C-alpha cells in the first residue's frame, strides 16, 4: 500500500480491461470486459519514425501503476486518459513487471509502445 505522499506522484488515471478470451485467429479479446481504473504516472515520449520515403509517429512510455494486489497481464488492454497527449489511447503492452520492496508488492510497471525503440533510450 502506498503512502498518501507517494500517491501525489501519480497524477494520471488509466483503465485496464482484462482479457476475456481469444478470437478465432488467436488474438486476445476484451469483449464484455469490465475496466478498472488505476492511479498511475505515465512517463514517455512521442517518436518520429523516418524511412527513406515515409515518416510516421509512434510512442514509447512506461506506466507506473498503483495496482494494489491486482495482477495485470500482458494480454490485458490498457486505456490511456482522454487528454489529447497520446497518439493512441490503446497502446500495445510489451512488458509487465511487479515491483516489490521490504513490505511486499509495491507497484506494477507497464511498458508500452513500439518495443524496438526501447533500445538506446
């Protein structure tokens, strides 16, 4: 459990929708899932992807989540705040880590965006 002072560093709220099954193609499905809101801190940036004839935008960022005892899975869906700061409100999660300290589970760190740009950041 976080102290109130620590929670002041978590100004954002995201919603996590658990995976409810798979589509016929084996893709995780969230149909009928009930989302749960979590306080968090979102840290990241927008990146330009430049190729010889095309330029595109993408994001890479980490979400430090006050998840309590809840387990967040790689196939769950994350919804970012509707504040216009993000290119995609439903980014792909490519890593989930549960952080602990001497008192037990502390927070969950979600890494989102285009994973290949994590190298060299």
